[in-house]
């Protein structure tokens, strides 16, 4: 059992939010994070965890495969970022965009994509947010599991 799963169990969290970096690390095999994330994705697949992300993740994940003309990677991200029983891809609504604007106005070093992810995650109470960008910590109403804090590299 990996360190992320252990931390989720310690915090008694059964729902996680992934930003785009999580999918990129896991699906592109980026060390040292991909091995830890395999356990998390396996727990989601088995129904031990439920997971959420924003539709924005798909756009963020597709940029490099489109630049590289990597159709296989494009298809992989498109298939992965699809709703299932234990994984929900939340549409970017007008309300989420308004909430993101409020977050950007309140916390100056949060970039718009991060604000959209945070605004999306706000709709789910008691969620663990898993990014790899420590700047998001300034928003205090989340339990953050920052990858670089948990996984030595």
C-alpha cells in the first residue's frame, strides 16, 4: 500500500479530487509519482475510493499529445477522463467560473486553471484534493495531499 493511500486512510477520506498533473504523471509514467498513483487509481477502479476532476483536466492533458501528434496518448487521455461509477468528470459551469474568479481575486498567486479546479472541488464536501502545486494551499477549506510532500524524489 502506497503512501497516498495510507494518508487518505489516516485522514478518513474516501473521495479525492485530481488536477490534470495527476493524470499526466500516472498515464505518462513520470517518476517517482506514477508508482504511487497506480495504487490510487487502482483503489478508484475497485470502488474503494471515488474520484472527481474537472473537464478542464482533459484540455490540460491533451496539449502535449496534440503538439507531438501523439494520437495514442490523445486517445488514452480521452478514455481515462470519462465518467464511470467511481470517477466523475465535472463540467465547467458558469457558477464554477464565477467561483474561480472569486478565488483568483482572493488569492493572488493561484492561476486560473488551479482556481477552476478548486472551484470544481468545492462542490464536494469532505474531499481530499491531490495536486502537485503547493500554491493552492492558501485555500484553507480543503485537505491537500501535495505529491511532492508525500513522494520523495
